C-alpha cells in the first residue's frame, strides 16, 4: 500500500528540516519529498556525504605519476564496500539515476589472501542456489584442513537452524568459541571487523549473525546475490550524495551546506530552526551533535516553563524522551584508518595487485594493522593507486601509515611504495558491543532522529544509515497522520 502524502490534497505542504547531509539525511530528504513534505536540509560542512564522501582533489597530497602524465587521484574519506544485500541503498541509488553496473564492480564473495589461501565462492558455483554456493566456498577453502572446513560447516548449519539468533549479551568471541584458530583469524575476524568495526571480544554476536543471515543467505538487489561484493568504480560523492542533491534540487528542496544549526526551539505548533518555522525536525547528524540539539531544545522548554509563558509548548520531559541525549552521548566509537599509497615497479611503471584482484585480504596483527587492500587502479582510478583499510584502528596517523607500508611490502611484495595520504576517521562507527542500548528514532513530538547509530538490527554501515533515514520519515509520516486524525475527530461538528 503506497504511503499517504504528508497533508491532504489542497493543503499547504508540511515543512521538514533535516539536520545533517550524510547518507541517512539525504535518504530521509528524498523519502520525505516523495511523501509530499517541503524539505530543507542543513549540513554543517561545506561538502555533502558525511563520513562516506569524496575528498577534495587538493587534499590528495600529491599527484600520481603514470607514464609522462601526472594524475590527481580521486580519494574518498575511507574505502567503503557495498554488498548485494544492501537492497535499500542500491534501490535508492538506482532511483536517483545511478547506473549501478557502471558504478560498481561485482565480485562473488572473496576473502582470499595474496597467496591464494582463504575462503571464496568459486566462479563455477557463483550462480548455484543458496546456500550451496557457500558450501562450495567452505569445502574449497584453500589452505584449510578438512577439520577446519567441517568445523565451520557444522557451526554455520547450527546458526542457520537457530534462525541466526543468539542471546543479546553474547560476544562474537563467545559465539565462535571452539572454532579452529584458522577459521577465526582468516574468516570470522576480518568479517567482524569489516562489518562491525569492533574487535571480536567486544563485538555483538547478535548483530554479526544478522549481517551474516542477510549477506550469506538473503537475496540481493536484482541479479546480485546478498554476499556479492560491490566495489565502487567511482568516488563516493558520485555514488549517492551528488545524485541525491540533483534529485532534491529538481524537486524543490532547500539545500544549505556550510550551515551549522545552533539550536532548536519548540513552538506551540512546530519547531523553530535558524529563524524558520518547521512542522517537524529530523536529526540526521552525528550522535554527539544530535544530543547537543536535543539539550538546547530541553533547556529552552525549561526556560519557557520557568517564565510561566502561557504560549509555551509542552515540556520535552512530558514526551518521556528526556534521556535520549544521555543515551546518544553514552555511545563509544571506533576509528577507521585508510592509507592511500602509490606502488611502482623498479622500472618506474605503475604496479599494484595482480590483475583481476581488485581486493585482497591481509593478515593483520599488532604491527600489521590493515585487514584489506584495494587496487583503485583496477576500479577506474589511476594505475598504482592502492587503498589499505585499518578497521578498529588505534595509534597515531604516522605510526599507522608506516606499519601499513611495511605490511604491504612483506605480504604483497610491493617494494617501491610511497604513502600519498592517510585518512583517520576517529569516530567512524559506534562500538557495536553486546547488549548495547542505542537511542530510538522518536525523540519528542515532531522531533525524530536518523543515522546508523539509531536502534536497529544493523551495525554502522551505509545500508544501516539509508534504512534509518527512510524508516524515520515513514514513522514520522504515520505519527503526523495519527495526530491529524485525532485533531479532526475533536473538531467542532465532527
């Protein structure tokens, strides 16, 4: 059943302020516009996309030399991977006019290392019915003993039989207790770090199982499998933020980059944002910023109450959400580092990963922090441009950079390698720990929140952000419809 417009035909469109122009905020703005809201999006930074955006070319550090021509590399604020199970994200991209086949390189699940060992769905089994393709990957895992393979197969069948459910207070380390060390270090650990960005001992088993259920056994969008790896051939700006901005502009939305919202104030019949009245507000900014804005609204409510203002709105506490800001502030965060580097052969020609391997897993440890390497040259970028991803990173930027370069030389045989830029996102994700209390989407009447940290089944991923934005708008729409019905039912002559 299609969703109803925000207001009946003939009435003035309701106004929605979306605060935050990352993937959650842009997804929310598009959905709200579809539902008939007049939307304004406020983004504090001068660039859209939040934590998944392209970096300006001037920040790349230095040009890549390819033959006789210098090329300015197009870098992102981190190397992101999509999977076929990201149905809402991929569907939104397609709706916005993105050519998915051109923008993404699809690879069947492949977590092998440079020496060929590890788990991957073989090409001849890529179209087998699920879960037979995964069975082929487990039984054909290179370098694994038969006891390794059978242990993982038995445990996977046990997880499947339980509906991929477990106690909420269980860690991934506890979930995988008893599995062979090779299975844990070469499969479970890289999967957990890439999906949850949280070490095994501290990571939520319930969330990881949900990811595994959807990725390994769930459907993807269109012809893609849920487990297919989708590697961007374009920068992150071209993947979603730029198409979303074009779509929103063509549909009359207001876009305000470089404009940080200083405070929120609730009025008798809506909200005041930067001097403009809105019927509702959606906070799609980072949790710390959202908590700050919720507190400013609470403080102004309290000041109105203290003055005995007869026109004041009901106090925030009366909505039962006074603890929302505390819950958002209590979230701990994990960092992600991305080291961009240029590889050259002795002859001075660009090198990189072996042809046909745009991504390889890396063996990580205390002095070898990266878990994956990407050959951006094989994904449409300049030849020789590599990206190394360090999930749940610790330490200083310079130390991480030098450790990764040494790791690449040792594991990939890349002797002539120089760093271009190291990007450290210190608050890249929330720490996805067992039993974590995440703040809800609803905060107060007409005040909602969206983001990958909001309560939901997914960790801090692009899909989690997009789904949160869309679902928050749909919940807001339903709440407005109920309020309108209640007003109509109490109106004179009803």
